C-alpha cells in the first residue's frame, strides 16, 4: 500500500539551492582581499646629495685636465666650514692655473651656474684654493702638497 502523504524528501531543485547556501560563505568586506598579500608602504627614495654630485663633477674635470692624486674628503662631520675638500696635485704652476680655470669654467656652465665664492693663491705660493662654500678645491704642486700634508691634518674625515 502506498502512502499518499508527501515524502519528507526535497525536490532536486530544492536540494541544489540548499547545498549552494550551505557551501557559500558570506563575503566579509575587508580593505585587503584574502588573495592579495598585504603591501608594505613604499619607502621614500633618498634624494641625491647635490653637493656630492658637484664634487664628482669637479673630480671628473680635474681628471680630464690630467690632475694627479685627486682625493675627496668628506669633512662635514669634522668641520663646520665646508662639507667636502677636494685635493689635487698639478705638475707645475701653469698646470695649477689651467686646472683652476677649467673647474671655474665648467661649474659656470651648469644650470644653475655655480660661481666661486672666493679664489685664492698665486704662482709663488704654488697652492690655489677655490671656495664654493659647500666644497673647497685645493690645487698644489707636488712639493707643496707634501709639505702641508692636508690629508694627515684631516685624517678623521672619510675619503670619498
């Protein structure tokens, strides 16, 4: 004998709906999706040191004019007078004059142009100094450089 009462079973369409409801998880509203890893904030890039770039340009000018034994000292932590000292040896006094003239000429061509704050030295002294406030260029003959030994005087300053 058949029972005419409806069976407790559900229709196939009803089964699909309930199965979908059970497996589907409600999506939580989050700022970061679970699929994407959390991103670290971007680090600000270090700005290039403009004095350092000028110092490197001066070094290149001196090297192009055959300056010898070029040394750059970073004296900012040791002295309040300037940040860098550039030391260079010229073969003789005409060579020193050519080196100093070329540095002045090339720095004036920059945009914006850099002018020498003070220029000192003479043929008799065999030592030329170009003061650009942020850096100072010392040009010596070999004998004068050995006599004054600026590198030993500023031995606490790191060589760049």
